[in-house]
C-alpha cells in the first residue's frame, strides 16, 4: 500500500506526505525491538556506505548522526528519534540542514503471519512549491526509495532474528 498526499502551501517551503507498509515475518514486539535497536552498522544494512553515531539522550530519546558517502559526495544526516515502546512506534525528525524539520512516523502492527511497519513520511523542502504534478512525482520517488530501504532492512531482520531463534 502506497499513498501520496500533498502538504500545506508556504511561499518558502513545502511538504510532501507519503505512506507505505512493509511486512515482517516476526511478531510485532520482536520487529519493534529489532527496528529500534540502533547500531553503528545500520547504515550498511540500509545499503549505504558510511557510519552512524548514536547519542542516547535518555531511555526513549536518541540523536542519530549518519555520515554517508555517495557518488554525489559526503552527506551528514542528524535525526532526533523518539521511541514509544508501549505503542510499538517511533518518530524520526531531521535536524540537519537538508530536509530540516522533516518528520517520519513508524508504527509496527500485527499482520497475518507476523507484523507490518506502517511508514508515514512528511518531507520538508526549503524552496517554492512546484506544480501539483511535480509534488506527486516527488512523493512517488520518496516512497519508492524509502520502501526499497525497508525491504533491505526486512531481509536483514529475517537473517538476524532467524539466527537468534536457531541458537
């Protein structure tokens, strides 16, 4: 399921909202624990090159700093992550300049044969709003890219949690 919604209009910026889901072959609590057990090698699990610094503020608040290396050069992404274990959800708010104030909501729910992630993204662009057609195109691209990342993470979860249960 993928859904696209247009954000509110502002002369200096605009938001693009999008949504998708990703199935996991594990119970909701196991999937949530795996998704929120942040490690420095997570960048590699997402198919990126680089590293991650994890700063724990308290038991439910972290700052993640990803140092990514791509063909376009080096990029640093800082995010504030708030965990809601009682709801099996978390938020991720961008702190770095590019996409600053963008926010992402992750919710793990029961699904037949396991669980599923419901991802809701609200990406902020600091530029004048393009045409409606262009915003829809951006939403589709963001959903495609982020869902591809979560397919990689689902495969990594499958490998990791299957190994743990085999021991």
